[in-house]
């Protein structure tokens, strides 16, 4: 079978809404990628252990899980665009809290956690809803592959820039740069077409549907996805930091090199998505990801980090491009209930984060940090519950 990659991508049409929405999102991702790689390290250094670090991540995931339905009610009242604006503007107190973090780690971590709860409660539901509405069912795989690849291109620069800034001037300057980039994302959001979606469930109804047996497989799959995401975003960077003896530049350079190597593969996989069944690619992606986490348990050098991460990057591309595209298709297929589906998905992701963090907190009393990779390998397989 021949794949005419360039010709296929030339035929993609991006709506104005999708371009505006994802231009803002890509800037947000860039700002968070500049900031996020070293966040768990800064928390660990401030607290001297993983216990309070885990408590901080549980706090805002739990807050979001409980308040996400209220975010949907707020979106009903003020609309999708205004809700997105609030989600962007609350990044200002979030980053300012970390700018002052060293002076009072407990207090400013609490401020950051509260800000992050507001950010997630007001941003993710309208963003996911509009992404499903503005994307094309026929070319959704290729559209999101291009968008993810552009985001990945900037994410190559982000860890290198962050490593340089950390090594030269410290975390305070990193927070300022991340905040400026994040605020700039407001500009494309101003050009979003006006859309209207209404969450029809009350607060209590949302939780009844969340725990309803009918949604058990979907909730379980997204819980697993959220659980694996927290290991990748928190405990893998910590492991890298220890392995590389706290060399920020080395962390940034290795991370950037891995992302660069995966960029072209993402484009190819996105092209395949519209030719093959997405669920089959999700199944393949979960197996590859699970094996990648197991391989990471035996990493002992920078070369091992690069090779294991390169394999994991390929596995993540197969899974994430397939899974994220499938998620938007399932949301779009829900029609009037697109908001409700997205709300359940977001709550499930963070409920999964809470559960795995509680499990990890107990396991780390008895086992080294690599045990989190084994846990992630197991949880990855449960993404297959999605159908």
C-alpha cells in the first residue's frame, strides 16, 4: 500500500475556529512545557521528600474532580469563550505563586493549587468541546496529527530553553517566561467563533452518571490514561534528575532530542490513522507503552535514557495520536451531549491521578522510584477498556 503523505496533508482543511483554538492551545503548551519539566523537581527540593509533592498533586486533582461540574454550570452562564479567557488569566496567579514559591513553599503551593483548580475547571471543558465541534470527521486524524506535531516542534525548544534558564538564572525566571508566553495565548482565543453548548446535568446528576455502570468502561479507560500521565509528568522527570546528577541542561537537551526524533513519526502515524481503525492502533499503542515503561525500570545511564525514551516516544505517538483523535470523534458523536461526555472524561482522568498517587505514596515506602514505572505499565493496559 502506498501512502502519498505530502499530497494527503495538502488536502486537509482547517476551520477558522480550529486554527484559533489550537493556536492559543499550542502557545499554552509551550509555556507549560518551559515550566513543567522542572516543577516536580522544585517541589521535591523544597519539601525534601515525595510525600508533600504527592499531596500537592492530589490536592488540585481532587479539587478539579469535585468542582468540574460547577465549571460546566459556569460555562452555561457565561459561554465558551469567556470560560476559556478565565482559564488563561488564572495562569497569572498560578505562575506568580511559583515565582515567590521559595519564600514560603507551603503557602504559595496552596495558592498555585487553587489557581490550577480554577484553570482546569474553566478551560478544559470548553476547549475539548470546541475541538470536537471545529474539527472535521473525515480528516480528524490528519488534522490533529498536524496540530500535535506543531505543538511537538515547540516542545522540542521548551525543555532546552528551560534547562538553559534553570542553569543560568534559576526557576524564578522560568516562571516569568512561562507566564508571558501563556498570557500571549489570549490573542488567538479572541478570534474564536462564538459557539453555544449547554451542560444539561446538575451537579448531583454528573456524579450519578460518572459512577453509573453504563459508563464503567469509559471511566476506567480514562482513569488509566490519567494515572499513566501523572507518572510520566512527575516521577519520570524526578528519576531523570537523580540519574543525571541534577544537571538541568542535560535534562533539557536529552528531552529536546527525544521529542525531535519523534516529530516525523507523529506525522506519519497521523496519516495512517485515517486509513486504519483507530481502536486497533490504540490497542497496539497500549502494548508498546506498557513495554516501554518496563524497559525504563532498567535504565542506568544517559544513553539508556535516550534509547528507552525514543522507543517510548514512538509508543506514545501511536497511542496518543490514535486515542486523542478517537476521543474527539466519540465526543463529536455524542451530539448534544458533547459537553457531558467531555466532563465525564475529564473527571475520570483526574480520579485516576488521585488513585495512582495514593497507591504510589504507599509503594514508595518500600520500593525505589522505578516502582512507579511498573505501576504505569500495568495501568496503561486498562486504556483498552475504551471502545
